[in-house]
C-alpha cells in the first residue's frame, strides 16, 4: 500500500544510493523472497543503485550476522568513494 509513495519519494529525493534496512521493505521494493537473499549484492530501484542491509535490531539479536553486515557497509563505502 505504501510502496508507490516510497518509490515517488525516492525519485523526488534523487539520492546517489538507496540503502534498504529490514526484511519488509526489501520484500516490498525489491520483490526479494527475504532479506538474506537480497543482501550482499547491488540492485536497482528507480534506476538508482540499491543495497539491502540488516537492520541494527537484527544485529543485536544475532551478533553472528555482524560479519556480513560489515561486508555490506564496506560495499557501500566503496560505491560512495567512486
């Protein structure tokens, strides 16, 4: 229901990169079956590079996912530096 509004907001804000945090938003905007499947690679959303990452609350519940989250943040940093 909110997907068209979020997409329009992204278009209006025109960010260089879109970062999606959490399973619900990733499933809704990327049509991914789960956040675990969507994270770790770049996607396109409104013709903008998009990265799905674990939300902080998940990392507090499952500290073993911090390594994967760090990898995602390094991917983001690399993209922003270029």
